């Protein structure tokens, strides 16, 4: 089985950089990804952040589409809880019309920021707010042209954008499978292999669309030595905040978790989970990718390299592309 690699970029603002430089770095990385032969380029959504500039993937994708010619592009992902499914469908239909055959719509359950940003994004929503699950069903209907109302999300493209649900749980894998859409397991957030195995088995069990795929999103850093790669991933755990109303929010580090709960007015608890990070030389990374691919029957890997250095990040992707070309992870 041939393995395909894609890149997920968060538009990290490196030390001493302006947000405009971070966004330009993302655009240039997309151009490099196309040159190196990566399959798809994903851009993320985060709000009210001093460290990440990518707040509007639907806007950034349009700019990247104009700067590239062939690489597939995707949101990784639109934080659907904040938006009208109809409007999101319209945006991605416009993008697909502009770049036919290249646009995919990835959506996530997370808020993409802390409570003040969520309050600002949802300020004018009617109460009670429509649930994420209901919004996702409505979005799938609009994109696949089965609207629940008379409105269609025009301009309709010749082909529907592929829809992905991004998540790190078994429940999300089942939700995607039952809706007939693809699923990206956020291994960079939840690197517990028991959960990955259960999510993979569940997706296959409930899959109604055989064209939908199960993809894996790990952190990957490739360097000349294992020690050099490991230096860029100082923390190997992430924190999930579980709220008393049933919501679970992945927030990253314990410091970020402490900041998040300052704006929360309900009981909560922290859940610590291992992140899925693959680091080392080309051979080290190739062997681990091959193991995961064969063990869990995964063809597509969406690679995140959250290194706060544009040069080191680009070099890591260069080495990863050489791993692909040398067929270390093929067969």
C-alpha cells in the first residue's frame, strides 16, 4: 500500500515575527509542499491567539489556491459550532468553483480558542444554540445537495468538496462513518494507541460510504539525528478539559488549560493524554509511519510540524519528502 503525505499548518507566529509574516510563511510552505509532491495542504483555525495567525481558513485557502496550481487544499478545520452550515457550504462551493477538484472541507468540534473568543463569535446566536451534531448533518446535506429547506448553497460546483470530520475520539470516528464522510484522527492531540485502534475499528464497522477514508494526523519532526528532532517536541502530553455539561475541549499544555478554565463558570476536570509524535531521522520516521500504516490500515497521513522556526520546519518537510521518494514507507 502506497502511503500519501499531506501537511497541516497552523500559521504559527515565530518569535520576533508579525502575524503577516506567519501567514506568508504558510503560503510559501504550501508552494513548497506542491513542489515536493505532498498530496494535500491543510490550514487550521484558531481564535484570539498571540501565537497562531490562522483564524480564517476559508480566506487563507482562497489565497493559497491562487498561488498554487495542483496540490489539493483543505481546512483543518472550520470550527463549525460558531457558524451557519449554509454559509460554510457556500464558502467552500465558491472555493471549489475557483479551484475545481482541489478543495476539501474539514470541520472540527473544538471552539478553536478560549471562552471570550467563543462568546464573541456566538454573540448573536439564538438560544439554545444549535448543537454541533445537528449543524454537521445540515452541512453534509447542503454540500451533498440534499438541503432540508428550499435554499441551495449556490454557486454549486461540478463536484462536491470532500468533507472530513477531525477528532480524537471513538465517538467522532463513528459519527463520521455513519454520515458517510471521511475522518482524520487527531493523533497529535490523542496519541493513545488503544483509542486509535478502537476508533479505526469503529469507523470500519459503521462505514456507509466506502469512498470515505480514515486518516491519521501525527506530529512529525525529521532531522539529521533523533536527538535533534526530539528537541523540538519538549512536551509529550496534552490536556483535555472535561466540563460538567459534557463538553470536552483539547487545550494543549497544562498552562493553556489553566488559562482556559479562568473563563469557565462550571465544574471541570483535567484529563492528561499522550500526544502522537513521530521524531527522528528519515529512517526512524519511515519505520514508524510504516508500522502505523500496516497495523491500522491507513494510507493517508496528515503531518503537523509545530516547530517555531520556518527554516527547521521546511527542512523537516524536505527530509520527509525524501523519505517518500526513497520509498522507505512504501510497499
